[in-house]
């Protein structure tokens, strides 16, 4: 596992712990995670590049790459 993959897995783990902590307000917590991530992308890349990333994310969701039980999702999951 290279350094970038290790960091990504640690971030995923920390975010999962945070969402579990606030599971009684799951949708509110998820909304804040998404908003914060978008804010960070805008700060780092600007609005135009962030919009491009969001378009790619929409296509990824529509193509089924984020289904809970998809092989791709299971491969990337820590669980």
C-alpha cells in the first residue's frame, strides 16, 4: 500500500467513525460531510473545476459504481 492509499484509507476510517458517532442524525451528518468536501474543493480548485468533479461524480453514481454491494465499492471499503 503506497502513501496516498494509506492516507485515503485513514481518512475513510476517520470519516466513518465520525458518521457512526452522529448516526442518530445520519442524513444531516452526511449533508455536512458533503458540504464541507465541496467547500474544500472550491477553495482548492475553484468553482469551475469543482463543478467538473461533481459532474464526474454524478456520472459515477448513475453508472452504478457506488452501489453498496458493487465489487468496486467493496474493494475500496475498509470494512
